[in-house]
């Protein structure tokens, strides 16, 4: 059981600390200059992930924002348009990068729990008209952060892939938490690799690495992506120490993601019993979004902080909690205990 003053930090799965074994793997990594393409551990990580998804090549970057933004720039040109959900990470949380990096427009769509369907995308494709930007790219997100960690099934993506082939559009996946999605659905990574032109995979969320993401795509696409990465300042030198953490995580931290999902469901059950929690979104993976009633997120978070519990505001009436590698069953027991007298203190 955590000490009374120990903080239970559920703000994000990016908060994890590398395990002792991961640190040992990092320290033992073979190194070279990755900008010259000579870091063997980086090459190993890129090849390993490309192989898992059945794609031709990969490129290691400092962040998922960078891999997403490189993909968007790769697939668009100025005065073209990206179709995505209105709550997409690429639109809400990447600093206006679509505009500043690619000079592209965005068409924002509605969709249940943050997911899009082929018919909505079809209707959003612009006609060949001088007044409208040319539609160039469709971007999906799996799992969907603002959808409470909701998960696409392959059967939902196949019609979108077919539509993109028919219309000449590129299809990108912000797969920051794609392994959470695969653990939930039981689907094969290879089958997902066939659906997309590019996939961005984050290593520093559920997989517990200190930093890093990988962009997957074709050989030609990744060759061009490396030029874009260079222009954005994303070329790293002896990056093998970071890549080694990713290799270790892929070997040891994927199957355990189901533990995070189970704990998220337990947290949703605890939160659902609290006054002023109107509802929680359906929990599929490791994200819990609670909708509040008659209290602001700020006030609710202050009350949680008094009990040494951290979460984040996630909208005008929502807060978010995320389970991760450093949250154990003992933290759930402490969470439930600390909130047991919530009615008396709120």
C-alpha cells in the first residue's frame, strides 16, 4: 500500500520511469551516428517495428508529434487538405503544426467516440474546384485519446482504406497507443500495416520508454521523411541508447498492457460511485474520462489533489485518468481508500 503522502499520478502514461532492466539495455547499446545512418541499435529498432507491422521501413524520431507532422508533410503540399476527427491529436495537441509545417488546411469531422467512418469521409472530400483546397490525406487515431481510449476494429478501417485507394488519398494512422488497441482487439499488427501509407507509433506512452516514436512507411516514403526530419531538427546522433529502450519495451512491455486496461476499468468503477461524476466514457484500454456534473474540472482536481491524486482537465466538464507501467494494484487500493469518504469532504 502506498504511503499516505505518496502521489498517485494518473495524468498520463508518458510519466513512466524506465525500469532497471530497460536502463541496463540502454547502457549496453551499440552506438553510431544516426544522422549518417550508422547507429546499429536505431536501425535494429526501425527494422523490428517495420517487421512487426509488415511495412518496408521505419524512422526513429524524438516524439510522436514529430512523426505525425512529418507524415502530414510527406503526404500533402501547400493548399491541400487533411481530413480528421475534430478531436484528433494532430489537430488539438500538436501546436498548429499542420499549418506551420505543411501549410495545409484541415477538415474536421464528427464521429462517435472520436472515430470516423467511410461515408462521412466520402462526403467530406472536396470537389475539383478552384475555391476549395484539394483533399490529400485522411488521418485516423487508434486508440483515440479524446474518445476515452476507444479502439478501431479492422472491419471499420477497411472501407476507409478502399475509399482512399479509389480517390487517390493517402491514409495515415496516429498509432500513438496502437499496441493498446491491438491487445484489446486481438488483431494482428501485420493486418494493420496493410491498411495505411504511414503509421506513427509512440514508445514513451504505454510501452514505458523515456522518449521516442517511430514512423513506418514505404522505403521511398521514409527516405523522403528523413529529409523532412532533418529540416525539423529531428536528426539525433548516438540515439541508440534511446532506441535500445524501445527494443526492450517491444520485447517485454506489450503483453502487460492488458494489466493497464484492467486497472483502468477498476478506476472507472471507483469514479462512477463518486458524487458529481455524471458518467464515465466506455473504457476499452488505459484511459478513463469522467464527465462531471455541478462542479468544475478545476475544483474536482483540487479535491483530488488534497488526497494526493493527480489527473488532468480534459474539457469543460471532463477529467482524464490514465493507467500505466508505474500504476499497480496497490495504487488502486489506495485510490479507493482515499475516495471512500468523498461524500463528506466534497
